[in-house]
């Protein structure tokens, strides 16, 4: 079992601020930006996915990681990585000095939330950062949308991150918890045809982010969401890539690292005055 460092966040922030003023932002400072911090990241099942990119970025900033995913879902998708093993990602993270654990949890099971947070406590005693990255998406239509499909989306896209955030604060609020970051989408910016269940459940996560930030702000916890726009994480066909490319103002497709870098910034000390926000980091996508 690893021991969570005995320190307050104020002390940590003062140290980082002094380091920046005295020495500038050096590569060593950036590498240790999240030193001693424990981050929970959900939805880490594919090596090319946003979850894995977030894990790499956090590890590069010194965080310790509790990762979870549900490969059974990805294995059913056309973009499945049949040879992907979580052990390979863990080896990659450990190679840069991060302590990392991966355990599978089916977040569509409401009881899994308590088991996940308990597992984090068993490994690290406490956690500082929660990244709600897991999601479910299945195309639908006027003809086939039904209650079962809505419920399946709701369980992963809304209920799981809400319950995880609440349990995270109950266990670690006032003790170590200081950042909650969720990955959302662009459903509030325009229509997404063929994604009725997806957009309504992701919109719920946006609404939760804004209100939960107000609920827990007195504990020094910030709550934000990141909308990375369409991201080429291994699930885009060449045809879709070609169709999407002209819509990006910056002239390229979104990459998992783009989302990961913003998440890492929001997890760090310099983002402490940002809360209740849905950050649109979409490369000028229209």
C-alpha cells in the first residue's frame, strides 16, 4: 500500500508558486507538477484512447494513478484493439516513474462506484483527482430508440460520473480531494443526428458539472468538464477523417493528447480559480 503524503494543498501550492517565481517553469517543475497526487481515471481500455492519453500525461507530471476500464465494451466495437493488454500501458507508465494500478469495473452497475472508490483507498489511502472519462455511445434513430437504450447510455454517461463524484467527495472531501474533471461532448452546440440517447445523457453531465461545482466549492474542490470535439482516437474510419478534416480551423483532426494536456492543466495548481466550466477545446471545429 502506498501512503498518501501528509500535506495540505495550500502548502503544495505555495511550494509550486515559489518554484515558478524563483526558477521559472522548468522541465523538472513540470514533471513534478502533480508529484504525490493520486488520480482516478475511468474509461482506460484502449491504448489509443483519450483515457490512456490522460493517464500518460498525468504520469508525466508526477501523478500516481488508479485506472479502470471495461474492455468488454470496447471488444464489441469496430475499433477494438484485440491485442491490447492493460499491463502494457502500466509498464509504459511505470517506465516514467509513476505508480499505476488498473482494475476492471463495469460502471453500468451502480454498486461498482462504491467498490471502485474503496479499491482506490486500499491502494493509495486517499485520492486528489477524479477524471470521469468513461462513456457509452450507440447510434440510434427514430425507429429503434427505446427505454433500454436510453437507460444504458444514462447508466454510464450520467449516473456513473455523478455517483463517482459524490462518493469521491464524501470519502476525500476536506482531506485530499481537490479536482473533478469530466469528459463531455459538443451536444449543446448543435444537433448530433443519430445520437439521441447519447446527447441527452451527456447534457446531464454538463448540467451536473455546473451545479456540483457550487455544491463543493467550499471544500476547495474545482469541478469542470472538457469537450475535446471529434477526436481521432482509433475509431474514425478514413472516410470519416476525410469528411471531418475541413471543419477544423487548425487544419488537423483532434488527437487524444490534445484533451489530455488540458485535463492535466485543470488537474494542476494553476487552474485553481477555474470551476463550474465546460471548456471547449475543439481546434476550431465547426
